[in-house]
C-alpha cells in the first residue's frame, strides 16, 4: 500500500497516477497471498475491486487489506487535475465486496451529470470533475438484508446488524480516516472545490468528520470542504448546521417521502442521542421528486432508500440520473441556479 494516509508531508503530494500504480500492484500481491492461503472470502472481495477498476481514467487512491474487510478508495477522473472533487461515503450494509461496483458506477453517473451541467455553461472550457468512492470504514450491517422472520437462523444477524445501526461507534471510528483523507485531497489541490456526500449511515460518519475538521483551514485560511450533501440520513449528531463548520448556505439534504431511514428512523434521532432530526438543523432541502430539471430534462423520483445516486432504471438501459442525482450533481458542480429546492434556501 502506498503511504498516502498521512495528513501532511511528502506522501501527501504523491501523484494520483503513482498511487494508482502502487495500489494496483498491492492488489495483485494480496490476491496472490489469498490464493496461497485459500482465502476465498478475500479473493471474492478482490475480484469485486478488480472488476470495478476496469476502464480509463480510474485511479485506485488507497488500498488497505490489513482489516477483515479491505478498504479501498477509487476515483473516476484524476483528482490532481480536477476543478471539482466529490467524495461519497457509503451507508449501512455497504461492504467492499458487495458495494464497490455499484459505488463506482454511481460515481461515474455523478461525474457525467456534473460535467454535462458545467458544459452547458462553459462548453469545452468547463471545469473538470473527479468523483471518488470512499470505502474507508466498516459500515454497520443492514438488518433487513436477507432477513426472513419465518427463518429462525436469520434473527441473530438481524438483531446484530440492528444494534450496529443504532450505535454511533462505527461512524465515530471511521470519521478520523475520512477527515484525514479529505485533508490530503485539499492539500494536494488547494484550489479545487471539494464536496462531501454522505448516504444513509455514511452521513453520520461524514458529519463527525466535518466536526473534526471544523476550524482547521487547509491552506491560506480556506476550508477543507467547500460543500456537503446528505441523503437518506438517519441523523447527523448535530443540533445546528453551523456545528459542521462550513460556509453558510453550503450544506444540503435530500429525503425521499418513501425512504424509511430519513423519515421514520430519523424522527427518532433526538431520542437516540443523534442530535436533532436532519430536517430541523438548518440545511437546504433538495428535491427527490419527478419533474423537469432546470436544463429541460425529465427526471424520475427516488423510489427507495438506495435510489438517490442510481440511474432512473437502475442501470438496465439508460444512464440518466434521477432528480436526486441531478440535484447532487448541481451541488458538486457548484451551480446554485440549477438546484431544485423543497422549501426556502437556508443561509445558515
């Protein structure tokens, strides 16, 4: 593993191309070790990563196989030359093996949509975008994944994952790693607009990372993170958006009406010690509903908790993002005029 995890110093400046080369070599070394040891679980995980990094303009920024689950950070587009960088943090039930392919696909959708919106304004001179899938912490399990109440063997995993989801422990444990990664990215490219995106439980991890970074300028007094958006959030462990330390009006949230996590579960945030409900902390709410966007494209709505970053047909035929993906891309691009809001804009 290339030593890119230090927050400052020479390793922070290793070019993405070199990090990619080193981490791909480490992937091969780990695969050889796993084959020798007959470690089929690890081999399956590594195959998922290898499949996800096929193609041009894909960079493996970090790879760490020292934990039970391998951690990997994959960028679509070179962060060293990007003008906008989006970092997405996954939520409950996301594992490297099960989720890396989908996260990289959604990063591609986000990048393409942000590029499209920017090109409508600036044409060939439009700012470049890099989208990063950050699988840098162990998320809690999804209690409903594979659960069958008629099967007595599925109850124990259900209870275990449920307890993990109700705890802040994994979010707090992942936050220092995320904060350090965001710091490295900003110090490498201080003029880039860095946008943090947190889905589901990943929004809680993202919130803790932002709270750690509060008051820590990257260079010349500028903030490390420029904007943030949270979607499908169960809670952010804050009472007011100002606790995140970002500029007024730069924090957004999305909550689909039929998302049980950002509605029913988030309503219990104050009683779980997770701060106020996300809808009450002073963020600007973006639409997830069907309709025509500001560029004249018809968009479909979010149908479920996992849909925010997906295409309108979940990748079956078309790679057109939903209204949620369009709005998230507008935040990444920094085009406020493109955002479709629910309710008034917040300037807190």
